[in-house]
């Protein structure tokens, strides 16, 4: 079941035109690395996940190839310390290569829940993280102009047109105010994925096709 889930994630990443950092991703044909392969990429991912666990958002951001989809405040230690949960006990499960690009899968814990992050690496003398599954997330308000507030500090203006926002992996408190009905606060994991049946999104929030829509 876990392998099927992972394959589904890779397929979703391959077809997600809304994730510009990973455009062109195809199902990996390379096999898992045998100890020692992709050591530079592994070191980058290990350092990134350790920084997340320690709440060091500024350090974590130095391992990203592109920070343009992140609100500036989202990469500060003060903001990240307000996350409800941060990744813990991260472990690289597999690294693969396809057509010159390295992909790294990481298992970690978020509170009491097991999570998985599928990272795409950028090449170069110092490999950086080009993106991961579910980043960035489309934010939209079905009713018109509104505001999404994350962890009571970060405010993101939204409307009927799609806007793109990335947050570092974690669990955050999220609320919506503006046109339509107010929603929240409620807890939401980033990267955002389809909710499990036992943890549905609150009334007035939906997620489909990579878009998190409020006041729908």
C-alpha cells in the first residue's frame, strides 16, 4: 500500500502543471541508490530536514534553489516557531536518478502522524532542493476578496483568481476571513494533500487539483 501511495505521488507530480518547480517530472526509471550514490544530494536533504526539526527556517531556506513562491516572513525562525508541528525523525528512504535529475524520498513524523516528502534536486556543484510534491499550493477564495491567516501572524490576500504560496513542511493553524463565511482556525499540514477520511477539511474549505479553496 505504501509503495502504491508513493507511485501515485510521483505520477501526480509528473502531471501537475501548477507546480512549476517540478515541471517535466516523469516516473523514475532508475533503481534505488546503493550506499554512497547521490551522497551530495543526501547531505543537502539531511541538512534541510535537520534544520526543519530544529526550527531553523533561515538555515533551511539556504538549501532551496528557488524561494520566490515563499512569502518573505514564511522563511523566518519567528514564524516557523509558531507552527503547531515541525518534521521530526526524518529518514531518507530512497534516492533515484532519471535523465540526470535526482529524486529523494524522505519519511518523517509530524506529531503522531507518519508523513512522506518527495523532493526534486537541482544539479550543480552544490545540489539544492528544486521543489517537492505539493509545492506551491494554489490558494483561492470562491466568494471574492479574503485573507488567509497562518499561525496568527502571516496574512495572505486571496481572491477568485489563483495565487501561489509555499510554506516549509509542517502543521500550521489556518483561518480565513473576508467574502463569504469565515473559516477556522483549523490545523492544516503543508504540503497540502487530499484529506484523509478521518481528518476532513472544515466546512467552507476544499482541496482539489492542487487548489485550496475557501468560502466555497
